[in-house]
C-alpha cells in the first residue's frame, strides 16, 4: 500500500487534501490510491442537503456540523457549488459560513466547483466521499444546489437526502417541488419564521398525497408514459407497506431552531433503512450513481484524448464543426464505435 | 436522403416531432437522420433564457414568442426541465404557460426532461436545436433553470444568453450571480414592479465592475489559481476593447412590460457578435459544447453496453460494488482503456 493511502487511512487531513487535489486535477495517480482505499470504505453515513439557491443550506449544514460534533462524531463536509469558479465568490461564501469549525480537527470541509464544460462534478463528489469515508469520518454531509441534473445525481450519493425549501419563493417553485419530491427522504422548511411557512408545509403535504394518487393511477398521457418507461431507477415502483413517508421539519437554522427535530428525522430514516432491509437497496443505488458518473467521466477523457490524437485539439475540431466541414454525429459514432 | 429528413427540411412539424422522440429514446436511427440534416443547419438564431426557479422564465419566454411572431419570424422553443419527470407537474406547467401559442403553426414548443441518472439533457437539447434549425425556425429559444452544471452547458448552446433574476431572493442569490455572470450576454430583472428591483440592478452593476477588477488583478489564492488553470474556455481571457458589456433590462413579463427593451438588447448583442468578428468564436464555443455533450453521451452508452456484455447488467454490477466485491475504479479504468 502506498504511503499516501496509509496516511489517509490513519485519518490524516493533509494527506486526504492532497489526494482530493489530485482528484480535482484528474491526475491518473489519484485512481491508484482510490483503488487502495476502496476496500476500506462503506462505514460513513452520508447526508445530502439540497435545495434551491437562497434556501439557507450552508447555514443549516453549519448547524448540523455543530450538532454531530456535540455527539462526538467526526464530520466531513463536501460543499458542491455547481456555478462557475471564475469569480470565486460563491466558494468563499461557503467557507465563511462554516468557518466557525475551521480550527476543529473533527471537521473537514472541502468545496468542489464545476470545471468548465468537461463537467464531472458528480464524479469528483463521489471520489471525495470515498476519501472522507476511508479516512474514518463518521458522518459526511454533501451540500448542493438541487435543481440541476448532475445535482440530482449528487443527491443520490447520500443515504438520507434532505430537501430544503423556504417560504415565499413564488409559484414556479412548484416545478422544483415536483422534481425533488422523488429524491427527498426528509423535507426541511427553513426560515420557518417567515410568512408563508405553513403554506409551504401544506403544499408539500398535498404533493406527497398526489404522489400516492399518481402511483395508484399512473398517468395515461402517452408522452408521459413514454418518458416514464425510459427513466432509470427503482423509485417508480410502488414501495408497498415498507414505504417511507418523508417527514417535514421546520427550522430556523440561523437561530439554531429545529435542529434537534431534523437530526431526529435523519436518525429515523437511517433506522428505517436498516430495519426495513432497504439499506442494501440504497447502497446499490448509491454505487450505481457513482459508477455511472465515474464511467461518464473516464470514457469522455479517453475519448477526448483519442480525438486529440487522431483529429487535432478540441478547439480546432469545434471550428471545423462550426464551419459545417465536419459532422459531429459521424465523429461521435466513430469514437463511440471504438469504445464498444 | 431519407423521407424523414426531407419532411423535416420542408418544415413539417410532425416529422420533426417524430425525430425528436427518437432522439429522446436514444434510438440509433435518429443519428442517421441528424447526419443528413447537419449540413442544413447554422441558420437559426438561438436565444437562451436561464435563471433561478421562480424567476418567471416561462412567462418571459411566452412574451418573447409573441414578440418574434409579431415580426413574422418562425419560432422554436425548447423548454428544458432538469427536474425529474416522475410527477409530470413541471412539464405540464411549462406547457400551460405557453399554450396561447398552441394553435399557431409558426410556434413549435418541445419540452425536455432529465432521464434518470443516465443524464444527457444537454446532448438532447443540442440535437433538438439542430432539428429545429434544419426545419427552418428562424429564432429558437432555449429555456432552462440556470443553476446546474449541465444547465450551464445548455446556456452555452445559445448565441445570446439572457439571465433572469428577480428581486427578493435573499442573500445567497449572490452565489448564483457570481456563477452566471460569466454566461450572461444580457441580464433581465423580471418582476421589476416588486420591491428591491433597483437593488438587484445595483448589485449586478457592482458585480460587473468587480469582474473588471478581477480580470485586471487575478486572484493570487493558490486554490483559486489551481481551479482557474483547469477551467475550460476562452472566457478567462481579458476581452480587450471589443468587450461586450451585458445590458441590464427590467421587465414585468406578466404585464408585457420591458419586452421591447429586451428584444432590443438581444438584437444589439447579435449585431455586436456579427460586427466584432466574435460570431465565429461563439459558433466554435457552441460547437464545442455540443460535441462534448454528444461524446459524453455516446461514449457512456457504448461503455454501458460493453459493461452489460462483459460483466452483467448495471444493477448487478452496482450490487457487487456495494458489497465491496468489485472495485469501480478498476472497472472504469478497464472500460476506458478500451476507448483509448
């Protein structure tokens, strides 16, 4: 085993940071270490905190950290910021919000941001989760904005996903609620001291009821059926008696209110997964999400390397496509043909 | 040329719908038709409408459709919904908002949603854009929630990207602003009749000024430099004298206010791209974004097909990974090795 892997297994933060930097750099050396660590993972409990911008996720995460630290648990945090890193403002913001824990060796916070159009955010999150798991962090919190496609994947890397909403976000928020209903193990109505928090709770209840109705009587619209057929995952199956009903917890994170209730909801879900036998199902889904992200990323890297070798660099190839001199569909078929 | 491609080139909506369904289905037959159409694309002007949930993007899109129709232009709309299609609510919502145009043959609206963890939303958007372009739509509007990684890619498929903000979304919205600053060709402050719209405009101005400052004096923080180095794209370069300053337009879309100003801002940006010589640069970036999405999708499909052939189906493989019996990193390396 490499010295780096050994240091990480003994919990060294500096070693873990070094590996995470290599992960971020797409350094092939990182994979070798991740392979060494893999057998030592699977012990951490992963909590996802997701929701719209402005919902107060960072403050909530900050308070959850404090909660688990009081219980003597070591905590890892991955703050995923899907916006671009160009101005640096967002990342700095996350760090400032959580800086009360900066001197606590029991808290390890890592920010991850989008890397231009090569993507790979969910892959990087999955990798960093494995590192924090291998170094012995008992609870890992993954915080992300929950409205993008990759971000929904990221939420699915968690054992318990908490979806955070706030009052007064307008009617369009219904759309988001419809989407995130499926990934929520618990709903948090944060800033519950604001007007309209009861309305959000009522709307959530109504949507949860609607979900039951939809499951009993699936839509007959052809388009909808067509989409449902193509959708991946087991969540479309009726869950029967062993079904988990996501609790709705009101919090005012900035004033540390409702955190005990939220932690209890998370504990209950964890107990549910374990006693219902659904823990294993969840682990399979987590592994599937991680594998697909990993494959997507590695295959793209290999394909782009091959493109560069055979056709020239990406910008040159794109210029030929823009001039209609090169057909991107033929090119993609050619490169994918080799991967078959 | 196939009959389907011919029908699409002559502008038939039913033929285009059929191909788009095949695209959505990942039907390999679709690629052959897309290859036939490719040489006939490049004529449409593509406008991106992006922003947070609740910003009123669908209403704004609806009014822009009406605006371009009044000018006699044929319009295509791709409403991208990154939330899950399970409940169908969001998609239905989009359609309801735009249904005033349902009987107008000059307006062709298509909704696209996430397809589980196989992703591919930006690939599907790129493909549908080509179809609408080939069928002769003069203006194509792509509407998407602008806070995810894929959604930023989608915004980069446009010639002119309009970022929509609303007053009163709280302090955390700063984070989003920081991220979308880089992709905005125009800012829209919608619901400008609400309190705080002037504050949003002021904050945007301040951030645009900050961007100038950051460009003149890049951050020296090591982490930040490290990330910037890895980021893709030419937007990090100082743009010099030919720089476009994104205008800030106030609208109240629900009352049809400010639409003329917004349309003018879009026209100005279009003229800027053409006269500054940056149109070509933009086309290259668009082609690059589309190619990367296409490669990511095709390579993943090929890799998963190979996985299935050699190791068993995805769920079985994921189960072995969850039990730590199979190392996903070794597996990904093996599959990517073949793609090299």
